[in-house]
C-alpha cells in the first residue's frame, strides 16, 4: 500500500533547468513500442494470398480500423489518417493491457502519456481543419454564433484535450488503484484475477476504443 | 478540550458514514429498476425467465460496483489511522463526500441498461449474446464518473498535506472533494440513459448492433465531459500549493470554486444524456441517417455543455484570480 503514489523519477539538471523523467513510464512505453514493431514486422513478413494466422490477425485489425475511420471521415481522408488511428489504437490497447503482467505498469496510468496523446490529436485535428477549410474559414468558426462567443469557443476547444486525456488517465489509474487496494484487503485471494480481467482487459479495451473514436470524431468535426 | 487526534478520528468516522450512506443510494435505485423491468420481461415471456434472470443479475452486479467503491473508501477511512494534524479533518471529509456523491449517479445510470437488456431479451431472445455484450460495455462506461471520484478520494487520503499552510488548504481540499463528487452525479445518470437506448436499439434491430454500440460509446464519452471538468478542478485544487492567508475570503473562493464546478456539471450531464439517448434510439430505427444523427447529437451535446463550460470558467477565475 505504501507504493501508492510513489513515482520513480530521474532528474536531469541542464543549465538551470531540471528535466524530470518518469522512468517506469518511459521503460513501459518502450516495451509497448517494441512489441508493436515486432508484431507489425511479423505480420507483414510473409505476405501471401493465402494468409497465415498472424497475417489474418493483422489484416483484421487494420481493415476494421480503416472501416471505422472511413465511416466517419469519408474515403479520401480515411486513406490519410487511418494509419495514425490504427497505430494510436494499438498503442493504447497494449498500454492498457500491459498492467496484467505482474511487474509492469500501464504507461497510460501516467497523465503525461495521455496528455501528450491528447495534444497530438488536438494538433492533428486542427491541422486537418485548416488544410480542408482554409485558414479564413477555420478562424471564422471561432466567432460562430456571435463574435463575443470566441473566448468560450477557444476554451471549449482546449477542454477537448483535457476531456480526452483525463478520461483515459482517470479510468486506468482508477482501475489500477482498485486492483491494488482490493488485492491488499483480501490478502490476494480469489478476487485479483477477476478484477484484473475486468479493469485491465475489458475496461482497458473499451477506453482505448473510446479514445480512438473520439480522435476520429474530433478530426472529422474540424474538417466538416 | 479534546485533542486533535480525537477530531481527526471523529471526522474519519463521519466521513465513512457519508461515503457509504450516500454511496448506497444510487446503486440500490438502479438495481431495483433493473429488477422491476426484469419482472415485466418475465411476465410477458415466462419461458425466457432463466436468460432474463441471468442478465438481470449480471447487470445488477455491474451497477453495484459503484457502491462497492464507496464501501472500500469507507473501510479505509475506518481502519487506517490518520495522523493527528488538523488538515486531516478536512481530508477525511472531502474523501467521504467525494466518493459518497460520486457513486450516486453511476449507480442509478448503470441500472438503466440492465433494465433495457432484460426487456430486450424478452422481445428478441435470439439477440441475447449481443445484448449482454452491449449492456456490459454500456454499464462499464457508466462507471467512469464513480471511478474518477474514487481516484480523487484515494489521492486525498494518500497525499501528505501536513506541510501545507492550514488556512487556504483546508478549503481547497474540501472543494476538490465536492467538485468531483457532485460532478459525477449528472454524467452517471446521462450515460445510463444513452446505454439504455442502445440496449433497446440492439434488441430492436440486432443487425445494427455494431454502429449502435459505437454511437453509444461516443454519446457516453461526450456526456462524461463535465465530470472530467470536475476532475480537472479537483486536481488543480489538490496539487497547487496556495500561499498562507489570514483572511477568510481566499479559502471561501477555493471552496466555492469546487461547489460551482460540481453543481454546474450535474445539468449538462443529464441533458447530454438525453441528446445521446434519442440519437442512439433513432440510429437503430434508421441506420441510413447515421451521419446526420451523429452530427446532430454532437452539436446538441456541445451546446448543452456550454453551461458546464461557464461553470468551469468561473471556477478557474475563482482559483487563479481571486
């Protein structure tokens, strides 16, 4: 229980500034990335008309995520953004699942991870909006009903980043706290596997999917 | 004159009562509603009673989890010894209020999809498996506001506030608890309404299950936005270190910012739930209107949310300007 809220940090002093690195989060993120790269390499290595088992899994994932993107954005944009969406979903999925392995911690339990993902979606969606509508129409959107609504519209846009990243962070953090505390209270008997299955596998999948869906919607709302 | 330890203990007992007392309200209402609709369903189709009963019990188990979170917090408040420091009186109260109110909305909300799934199985027995999946997903997402409250309650209980100045910090902590606690009520109920419509929709048209579930997730996610504003205000109030002050106006501003955000989030949560409910309902009836329905839902929810954003702005002004 004493471990709750403790973070292993590496402080680097560079000419007056202090850079803080959350070591566990970084190591886990790199493990997730390595797994994904190996998975991608394995699925695409032996490509054949009659696919092997790994290729089928890869094709299923990519095809489903592509259809999801296409339904919301249309064909042209989907070709452009579905690789990013697929990568985002797979990264978040594996990040939420990795907590099932005893020593590992979910990288998404750290607000820094989710907030950076949220900011990425924010930047990409606004870039897509400017590209599709032009700068003038994009800026005009902020003064939409009446001109003095502009500050509230801007806060509304910034609140999107907060909402998308805090949702993922809060859920994963909450899940891991519940697993830790109830495991402690029941002396690790019977309950922990069930809790892990619910909060790690089930809720983790749902939250990764919700994050991905919201990213798709944010982009398509900015474009249309 | 009683010593500080007595005050801290008294506060932790009172907060344990608040946590599980208020926390028991929501889940009981939700589970009762699920049971009532299960009775309706079995009455209309007695030969399906086994399936309906199973579905009802699973749905009620998920609805109960919000109350179990409150129970865990209450047990921790009772059995962990808080150090004798005056700030811990406020910490215990804030954790109790946060979890007690936070469990209310999610409990009521996740009863709705369980009820709709029971009625749906009676109407469309063949869709049983899909209904179960849809109900589980819907009610699991409904729990999100309660999980936020749990996170805040735990952060409050396990952070050491003893080196902070007492004067504004007690109000900031209390405000943080109230903010997330109250803000969880509306989105919990609203998310339940969306999930209810989607369970009805899957039963009505099992072939459209995938788009209906997707729109449900989207509607619920947007509905929860105001709960997340409450969470944001709580985080700011907990982690920002406020300088010591003699006056009472500064603590009151911090306390009020929590109350402001908490109360302001209730209405938008329920309102956005209505928007999502109708959109999901009509998606299952008319799948060809998917694009228009999604857009209308999102725009409507964004407008309904604007009052929540007003509360957020005022709360932020009270924290950072006054």
